[in-house]
C-alpha cells in the first residue's frame, strides 16, 4: 500500500508540473499569436508602401 501511495503522489506532482507548463506555454502561444498578427499587419503596410513607390515612377513617365 505504501508504494501505491507514493506512486499516486508522484503522479499528482507530475500532473501539477504538467499543468503549470501547459499554462505557461498557452500564455506564450497567445503572446506569439498577437505578435504574429502585428508582424503580418506591418508587412502588409510595407508592401503597400513599396507598391505605391513602384507606381510613382510610372506615373511620372506618363505625365512627361
């Protein structure tokens, strides 16, 4: 019986450790998801600026 009690306590301790790791990873995942969205938004803005700059020389050539 003593061995079973030790096994149960060990399993409960492992469960607590794993739950803590899961919580930390979940929070980190949410932080990274937000950063990914921000990065995608910034990339989209930069691409639009780039496209606008690419179109400017063409507009100047048409005006001349």
